[in-house]
C-alpha cells in the first residue's frame, strides 16, 4: 500500500516540493522543486492505507489524530500545494466508489427536519463561547467578510459586509420589519436595528447564540427593536418587509430548498425584499466533503446556483440581483486561521490538542477550497414583484454612504474611566 501511495502522490504532485517520510522510514520527494519545501511524515501503515482508500475523509482524520505530522511548513501550506495542482489523476477505484456512494445518498445525509437541524446546529455552534471570541471579529460575524480594500482589517471588513447587505435590503424608511433567519450572535440584526431603524426578529437554533444575542440587545438598549428567538424558521409567522439570511442556507440541505423558499415567499410582504447570503460552488452540484460533514457541519451542503434558482422560481419569487464574492471568504478564513493559531494554547486549555488540529484543518482546508477549488459566496436578492428594487445598482452605494453616516452618528462617545 505504501508503494501505491507513493505512485498516487507522484501523479498528483507535479508542482511544488513535497517530501514524504513513510511509516517504513523510506523517504521520497514529489513535485518540480518549486516553492517552499514541505515535509510530512506518516506514523503508521494503517493511516497510509486509509488515505489511499478514502482520501477525502482520511487525510483530515490522519492530521487530526496524529497519523500524519507536518514536519516542515504547516498544514495550510500542504493543503494549498495539494489543492492547487492542475490535472489531478482520476481517483482510485475505491475513492471513486465512495464519491458515487456519497452523491447517491446526499439527500439522506442532508435530511434536516427541525429536530435534526437543531442537533446539527448544536454540534458546531454550541461549542464553548470563548472559542469563537478568540478568532472572530468583535461582533462575532461567523460568515464571509466584505473586503473593500486588500489591506482592510477583519473588523472593518465585517462591518462593510453588514453595511453592504443592509444597503441591498433597501431600508428606505424607519420602522420596517425585518426577519433574520439564522441570526447567529445577533450582529446583523443589531446593525439593522441600530443603523437602519428596523424592527428586527432574529431566529436561531443555537442555545449559545440565542443567549448571547439577547444579552447584547439588552446591553445596547435595543431589546425593544431586536427580538431574538430560539426558533426554527419554519415556525415563524409573518409577514415582514425585509428578510435576510447570512450563512444559514448552507445548513438547509438540497432536499429542503423548495420548502425554504416557499417559506420565504410566505413570510415576505408583497413589496418586500429578501437577501440570501450563502457559500456556493462554481462547478455544479456536488457533495459535502465527508470530513467536514463528520466533524464540522453535519447535515450541511454548499449548493450550486443551478440547484438554488429552480427552487426560487418555483416559489414564485423574482431574482432581482445576484452578486458573487470570490476571494473574500479566502481572506476571511485566513484572518480567522491566523487569529486561531495565535491563541492555540488557550484553545488547547478549553479542549485538547486533537481539537486544535481538527479546527486548524477545518479553517485551512476551507480557505484553500476558496482559493483553488471553485468555492465562492453568492448574495441573491429577491422580491415578489417588479418595481420594488431600483433599475440600476447605484442605490447600493448611496445606501452604504447613508448607513456609514448613521454609524458615525450612533457611535458611542468617549468617556473617562469611572463615568
């Protein structure tokens, strides 16, 4: 099996420089020698066999469990080298078998009735709240930031994301009702309440996020304008002037898209506007990476637009704008990864070294998927009838300018200590 692994690596790694120390002690170098030299070591024959048979699942497991150790460079650099290769060979027969099997059963894996959805959400979002405070921005935005300039800080880029979305939602008068589906820790809803004058209802299935969002609304004096509920979106009653969902659609599951957009349509007023912000895949329908599905986001799936648009049309909704954010999430994930690793000792105290490796692999592999494997983010704006959204996109920049003014106006003044 070691010889087979070496043969596979020789065909895959055509660029770069990857040295591999096999479990037997044998040593080989793959690639054309360009780029920084990287070295990995396998600690057992069993892990080598697993990677050959099912690389999509076992590569991440080997790193997480210590079956593969990066001795020169880091796991992000190793993943970048592997995922950026052009003209990868056809997967082995066993790897193709697992791919076909997973595609065949993907709807079952993404079957997300309310009870299962809550369990899946708890798996990731109900982790110790201190973990997310270590690597997210101050507002705990756990979705793609919007980098207006390459050197923009993560906090400023996350603020720009909220501003950009709010401008697209057309809060052209105060007091509009807004539903935030999958409200997270409340950042988007609190922004709309504070700066767009909206009356916000936010729903989440995470108990941890729900508690934090409610506390933040109280602390900011926005509890009367931002109501956060522990509730499935399917149980919400409307109607609403505006509907927003940021980073939640990835948890819906391909078999529930028609149900999701039918509910959005039912909750939206006739002159309403909705915006769905989601990770997407550029190369057509696929499957969730099995390692991600097992350890990070059970029940999750990143859709292709070709899977989403038919469900929107069937719900009787009009697509009024689509924007594709390409490398914005790669830069977001890079910032998260760097912050996470800067606090790795604190994370290890919260959990253990295995958890640190698992989360590092998740952040690094996700970043490289956006850089090299066709992942992107789409923002789809929806309405029920023509004429609700202006004919040209100039209103977005105008809305952002107005919101920026409100941010400055609402910024709390400086106080002396003890005041």
